[in-house]
């Protein structure tokens, strides 16, 4: 009988260890979230919402022209959002400022966050933005209209077969307090 | 949690009727219930598969509306993975692990009962989700957001079912680890354990490693859906790709959770019917362990098309290909075990050899999928469907069939009908290949998965595949008949019906007594 009691105790000790391990792994699942965020920050993947550092020695490539189409969307909020010009043409390496306009059509103060999206996908690597309304959240009072700039350069390293690109922004509503 | 140790007296008293099964703490009863539950789920998932193949029999929409078709594919995957394959392996472990290590029962007999009875709850949640407004989850068995963030009540029921199934698996795994580590008969060192026990030990560790992560993932999904968090919701600054990373951190080891016990079963059966000890036992153990470790660092090969840096793609490609090495070691060891053995081909052996043949095909198509440029072509096509059905049906499922035929005489005390069983094998083997081999061609030609309709050029192969699937489905009813026939009567089985068997369960009488090894055997 004493033998079976010892066995019971070692079993329960083992059970406790494994339960702790299970809880730790549950926490690890959550820890993956900040870990991936940090990983992307360090490696520069997915840093759509931070300003890029501009290389001072960037050379303008006068031999090429790239057409940039501007697109604006709103998702699930009573705002009007549009670029003031549908498209622009620039030389790679040349810096440019384009303007967007948002208007709050509702009678409430609403905050929103713009998320960029690029086409073709690899444009992300070559688009150097040093000012953008998407770097911060935008808060609009009822009926308020705001014009906001985006300043950027397209890296002359961009592959030669790309002549037209699209930059798209979508505004999402932020919950109060976010 | 109260942990009650079950120390049985030397008598066979147990409640009769339904209460015997509800309150049982006996590993054999619970193993039986696991196996019947998984078979019921197998038929349910199979019914969904028949629906899918019936819709795909001809181009156009005939039977299932697209939304319902999507629910069918989603629930087919979930039910087969979590309801059929995993519980079947746990059932085999419940029956066999204590008998193979000379233990009287599982370490936590009452927890064992609980982990089984959670399963019918989860299973009925999944099935009843078809009948709620909005229907069952339809975003694929991997339930990627944003689709899974948008669905209706059916998705919540699925999330809850996964929580329950996860809890059940974790408890089962803890039980198995403790039983194996603490309750082996004197003299049975780790390196003397049967391969089935070894593979289950490693599988159980994988389960406690990754099942909690899955629980975390579905919890995040749940709070995203109802409590205003934004883990995966782009609108609130979350990232749907994050879901894929966290999901596949569970999902890839899960693949090995479903195949390692199969390796174990085959490693028991091949030596028995070759009448030779397993070739390279210790290399088998190390190969299993290295597969388990490697399986934790390859998850992103499921997501080569999400936009990953080339360095990442290369790492995951090479790591994935590396798994072929320990897997190859296993295949060569099984082949070497058969080499010059006095082989006989009873049904367990047939299923095991069928397993080796077809699993290797699935393994090779896996290496093909691991190559990034090819994967980008075949991602989400029928090539992938063919690949994972070769490893899960002709891999995991065939091994389960092999194990059931192998141990059925021990469980029931009677021999199954060998002639019918051989017929079951050949029907399964032929129809399986008819159903799934052509799907390689469909995938290479570009037929996408999870779509109820297809272009006309895919029509012939789809019809062949559907015929194969119907045949395969019907053949499984024969299996049900064989098992029932064996339970009800048949030739009395000897204590050791297979003369090559060397493991401890064959030293017990057939059928195995309700309580076995109450005095542990001594292993020399």
C-alpha cells in the first residue's frame, strides 16, 4: 500500500508540472503577438505606419517616369475620403507631395486610422514615405474637413518593368478610447 | 482540480447498463468508447465528404449551395481531424499503452473518463452548428480571419467545440505521459518500451506543447469577435497574417500528432508479421524525436504565399525538406525489418504495407510542396488535397485500421473474419487511389480547393475521383460489419494469435481481462 501511495504522489507531482507547462504554453500563444510585432519592427517587415529614413544620396532617374494612381476608401464609418488628384507622374528619386481630403459627415466626433495598401506588392520596398497622415490617428469633429499630405520618394532601384503603381488608403473607425 | 486515483480491488464489479459506460474509469472501457466515438465521427465526416464529392461529380451546382458546400468542406476537415483521427489514436493508446508497459490502468482514471465525455459534447456542438441561423462555419477547417471573424453563431459553436476538444486532448496527453513515465513495469527501461508507446509519449508531449497555443488562438478569435479586441482585425490595427502564424505553430505539429502514433502501430505490426525484431529500434526512437522537434520549426511552409521575405521562405523550405531525412530513416527501417523475414500477409500486415507505399507517395508530394516556387503554383489546389489525404487517410487512417485488426482478437477474444477483412483492405486500397491519385493531376492543372464548381476541362478526373470516394466510403461500412461480426462471435482467439508478437499484451489471456497487470510483470 505504501508503494501505491508513493506512486500516487509522483503521479500528482507529474500532473502539476504538466498543467503548469500547459498554462505556460497558453500564455506563450499570447506572447507570440508582441513577439511577432517586435520581430517585424526589427526586421523592417510590415512597417507601413512608420516614417522611412530618407537616403540623402538618392539620385533622380530622369530617364524614367512612373505613374502613381491614388485611391482612397472608407470602411464602415460616415466619412468622405478622396485624393485631390487621381494620379501623378514622377521620376524615380524625385520627392513629391500629394494631398488627400477627409470630411466627417456625421454629427459625432470620430477617430479613424488609415491603413495603406500598395500594388504591385513589392512597391512597399521601394516607396519611401517620410510624411503621411497614416502615421497617426485622425480625429474629426462633426462636419470637419481636413486636407492631409503624403510626402514620398520612389527608390530608383525599382524594377524597370514597373511603370504604373497604385497607392491606396483605407480609413477604419477606431473605437472610442483607442 | 481534484485528482482521484483509482485503486481497484481484485474484483470485476462495475455498474451494468449505461451507467457502466458513463461512470467507467477502466482504461479498456474508455478506450472502447474512444474508438466507437471516433468511428461515429468518421462516418459523419465521411457523409460530408460524400456530399462534397457528389457536388463535384459534375461541373455546375447540383446538390449543395456554395455556402453549404463551404460548410461541408470546413466541417469535414474539423470532424475528421479532431473527431475521428485524434480520438481513434487516443482510444488505441487507452487500450494498449497500459497493457504494453505492464501497468494496471492509466495514471488518472477519473480524468480519463472526463476527457472522453467532453468529446461527445464537442462533437454534437459541431454537428448541430449546421442547424443554427447562418449555418455551420464555412471558412475552411483552418478558420482564417477575416472570414472566421465575420461568420455567425456557427463559428462561435466551432470555437467552443475546439476549446473543449483541446481540453480533452490536453488531459488525455497528460494522462498518457504520466502513465508512460511513472507506471512502467519494473525492468522496462525507456529504451525497452515498444515503439507504439514511444511514439505516443512523443506525441503526447507535442500535444501539451501546441494544443494550448491553439486554445489561445481561438480565444483571441473569440475576443476579436465579441469583446472588441483586435488581434487579427486589420480595422483595429491587428493583422490577419498573425493568425496564420499562430495557427500553424499549432497546425504543423498537429500533423505529426496525427502521424507519429501511426508510425508506432506500423512499427509493432511489421516486426510481428515479418517474425524479426524491428530493425534499428534506437534509430526509430531518435527519428521520431527529431521529427517532433523539426515539426515545430516549419510552420510557415503553409503560408509561402502571404508575402514572406525570401530568407524566411528559404529557411522554412530547407527545414521542411529536412524532415524527409528522419522519415526516410523510418521507411528504410520498416523495409529492412521485412527484408528476409518470414513474412505472412494477414490484414494488419496488408494495411501496414499499404501504409508504407501510400504514405511514401504522400511524403514525396510533401517534399514537392515544400519547394517554394512549386508551392506558390499549387497552393490551395487539389494537389495539396491529394498530398494530405495520402498522409492522413492512407497514412493515419490505414494505420488505425491496421492497429484495430491487429489488436481486435485481444480486445474481443475472437478472430475477425480474415476473408472479409482482406476484402476491406483491397477495396479501401483501390478506391482510395481512384479517389485521390487523380487529384494530383487536377491540382497541377490548377483546380482550386474549396470551390463547389469547376471548369469543364476538370470534369473527367472529378468524376473518377467521386466514384473512388463513393467506393471508399461504402467500403468502410464493410469494416463496421466486420468489427460487429467479430464482437458477436467467431473463432476463439488464442492469447497470442500472431506468433510473431513479442510485446506484453500477448502474455495476457484473450479477451484481455477487465483488470490486467495488477501485479506488474517483471521485464528481464
